[in-house]
């Protein structure tokens, strides 16, 4: 698919989709026990997800690709140990972790402004895509739960290539597909600066929303084409920059 204005590729989990449902599920299942140990459930969850991203990436880099959700689930007890729990598997059961995955990770919700962001781009003539490290069908369910029409053929997962982001090779097939003919350079939009900046170095134009990481840290990652504090603002930035 092509469009007159061009194409925008989104990261999904962490960008259009927030982690709040997972934070709630963790708090509801283990919050009181964690606070009794001086552990903030929100902080534990953030470290859990950040570490899962790292291990997912390292596994992919080393030639052993494992799906992101599988890494998230497996690594939970290690996070408890890192937080100071000497016997993690006595503290939390497999049922506890499965409950958090079922009622949290699998039920993640669209961020405020996600629908408006997509609509603004489509109304301006852009074709919208997604490239996720998460499970393709799971991400499709997030859009469906939110009532957002997102063609399944426009939703791609790193699972299909077994190459995890931000490996440059994970971006190149879609970049090449969307750069054919007279199409303008496609955009990559994310709330992970490592994701946006990596895609931009490969050849995409880059858009970053600070909703998840707050600070773009350009002194580390470099400058990107668009930076906004909101998803609709990011869409507006892409539209404005594309008219230049």
C-alpha cells in the first residue's frame, strides 16, 4: 500500500500502547506484599519491562531469538531477586505471574491521544503501519479492544524475521518496501528514543514522543526530526515536517 503523502511506521507497545494495565495488575496481585518489603510495585514493573527489553535484544543479537512476551514472563523472578527478595519463587508463584500476564500484559490499553494521532495522519493522507517486537496477534487485539481499525497486513512483528529491534536489519525490509517508486522517505515514530534513533540511522525519518521516557537524551542518541510531548503533537510534527 502507498499513499500520496507517504508512510508512517509506529512502534506499538510502549508507544501507542501504554503499560498502565500491567502496573495495575501487578499492584492488585502482589502490591501489598511488595510494599511490605519496601518495594514500589510501579518501580519494580518498570525495571522488569526495561530489563526484558534488554534481554530480548541481547538474545536476538546472540542468534537466539525469543518472543518478547516469553522473555517478560520468564524474567520476573530475577527482578524480584534484584529488588532484594532472597527467595523469589517462594515470594511469588507461577500463578501470580500468569495472572499479571493475563490481566495486565495481554490487556494493555491505548495511550491517551493514540487514536487522534492515527486519525490525524490518515486524514492528512498518510498510510499508517506498525513494526513491533511484540506478538503480532496480541498487538492486533490491542487495536481491536480500543475500537481502532488497523489493517492486519499493516501490522508487522519482529517475530516474522527473528531479528529484534534495534538491529538495523529489523527495519530494512519495511524501509525498502515503503521507499519504492516515488514515495517520500517513510517515517518511524516511537516513544523509545533507542527505537526512533536507530530507525532514523537506517534511513527512516524519525519522530519521538516523550510520553514514556520524558527526556530524549539527544546527547546520547542524536537529534531526530520531530520531538513532541504528546502523540497528537507528534502527528502534527510529522505532517508539518513532511510539507517542507
